[in-house]
């Protein structure tokens, strides 16, 4: 939705405040009006609304900041939360450059929060790509005695890659911090659109509360002719909590977002152009900042050699290395760009949420990498071979077969996977294959690898330890795995090749 105002030269972005009824969306805008200087903002406007309930939207116009020298104007818009006004809510979400999801943190509001965030996920799913819409979760009403902690709220809503900001809109606590993060995500999106030369292609949105109100009334009248509320609302599936690998890795220290001590640089401090991907990278870093982090001694097998590893209780792993430290900003940015370019040809194999950023550190510049904490193909197969879960072993065999099948051919993905350690490959519950170490920076990446040979070696070692048990489980699991692959892209006969 961002566009350039031809008269003022300003880049106009829209930050939409979303959430369930009574979550505190309008209160956020009211508090911002109190804290902003009059010459920087317009008046709070709520067209066609009476009483406390927002019927169409609340609107505040704010000017301040710049993107690459161009002044920025922010349109702050809050949506109506009522279910009966779902059309209007989704219309506004589809015009957003950043979304603040205001959640009522009290226990009684959890179900309303879940329903509301499902609609948000659906509305923003079509706005992915190189310049996605950034989302922030504001854990509002933290001043209430019955409020759950922000991390508990994130767990209840199955949120991992969205920054969480604790707040009390009623008192103003956390309101400005939320707004500033929204501005950073929106301007990150603008920068990416400028790089893609796509800013001029974005449709120009009404630039006043009155103009937006008229546009919504006209759109709603046209939509009502051929769509019912049920037709318009298509529920998305319930989110599934990500599987997070857990093992005792030797705890060194634990730091929460409430502490002044920081293991990881702060998202608002990272300069534009020093993050990849531009929008989601900052959001993921902010999500890590808002979690409990633990530095560990035993790093992941796919971690860069000699790396420091920090784990988040929200399912993220952060790595950095002394080899990623540069003497000046230019060299650091070249190093970051070089890593990104190394991934471009095999982007389909890059883990979802993988992010890089460059931060200043005592006169030098250090690169950091964030990755999802997942179970590798080696670990899933190994644990299934030694356990009693033949169903789990069957699933592990299916995943392994799909990886082996993908290594055939001459595609960039096939070439990359053919020379990867099993300890750096993972297959998600949705069937996506990820390579955790595409640049082969880990100690495990040394030497030449062959997926089939690695599988055979692993199975043989477990078979030697428990010949009868492993053989029995493997026979049963292979039958199930072949049945599951029947009729699919990967032929069941691939197991005959693997276990020949």
C-alpha cells in the first residue's frame, strides 16, 4: 500500500492496529495522540462511529522520519473488532504495510485472541514475497492481575516469528515502543519495494479518513451484492505448535527481555540494509529479543565451526562466529551480502525464518544468523531406530526417501543436498526439506558426503547394537513407508536401492 505523495514528496505508509473487540486498539491510538506533538499529527477521527465501539476504523495521521532521504507520513488505522464487521476489518488489513495485533492478555480473552489472529493470518498470507507485511504482537493489559505473561500468550497463540511487546494501553506503557517497531517494519518494507522498483506499482490508497471511509462504503456496497459474511470468511486451519528439539546442552546463562543484559543485539538498533530478509528479518530478531535466551556450550552439528550458540525459548537458535567479525561497516556488509548470495540459487532449501543481521560491536562489525530450532534428519532417524515407535520410524524413512529422491538430477537443490551431512538436513511436518548449512560452514561439512551411504552407516551401527529389535522395527516401518509413498512422486522402490 505505500506510495509517494506527489504534492509533498512524502512516502506514505499505513500501520493497521488489529485485534479482537475491546483488546485496546483505539486506546493505543488515543495514547499516541497524547504523546505526539500537535504539529506532527492530525486529530483522531472515527467516521460513522458512536459510543465506544469502532464501526469502520479509527484514524491518526503522523509525520516523521525518513526513508533514504524522503520524508515519511504514517497513517495509523485501527480496525473494528466485532465479528459482524469482519469485511471491514479484512479490507483494512489488506492495505497494511505493518500490523500491530493488540491482544488482551487476560485468560478469559484467549479464545477471542485465537479467532482474531486466524483472520489476520488469512488476510496477510497473500501479501508474502520479497516485501511481506511485518506483524507485531502487543501483549496488552499487562497491568491486570489476571494477565498472562507475554511468552505464555505467544505459546497460547502458537506464535514464534512475531515480536512481542508487553504493554498497558490504559496507562501508556509499551504503546510508543509498539508504534516505533511498527514504523521500522513498515519502512523496511518500503526500502525493499524501492530496491525492487515496485513502489510505483502499488495502488494509491485514500490519504484521509474521509477518503478511506468513502472508499470502504463504496466497496462494501459492491461486495454485498454477491457475497455473504459466510462466503467472505474462510477459516484457516488451527496453527500447530512447532516441534522444538530439546537436549541438555550445558546451560551457561539465561537472560530475559526484561533484563538490561543482552546476549543478542536489539532489533531497533540494527540499521536498514543490515538485515536479511529486510522485513521478516527484523521481526524475527525482535521476537528473539522478546524471549528468554540461553547460551550453550554444545552447539548444533550444523552450526558454523567455532560458533557461539544462543537458544531462545520461542524455538530459535542464534549463531555468530569470530570469523564473522569485520573491521569496518563496509566489509561487514559485503560479508553479509556474500552469505545471502551464496543461498540465492537454493532458496527453496533455506529454513523458514533464517535471518542475517550486521551489528556494531566495540568499533567492529559482527554478523549474526538466526535459524529455527528443528530436529535434523539424522536425529529423527536415529531416535526412531532406537525407540519403540515404528510409526515414527516409518515417517523418518519416508522423509529420508524424499531427500534421497531430491538428490537425483542436476538442479541446484540436488547438487547441494548430494554433498550434505544428515546432521544438516531436516524435513518439516509439512514435507519441506531444509538445508541448515548450505554454505558448508560446520565441522560436519568437511569431506564428501553421500546421503544413502550415511543412512546405511547409521542403520548398520544401530543394528549391531540391537540386531533383532532394529530388524523387526525396520521391516514393519518399511511396509508402512512404502504404502505412504505409493502413488506419489517418490517411488517406493527407492528403499530397495537404499537398503540393497
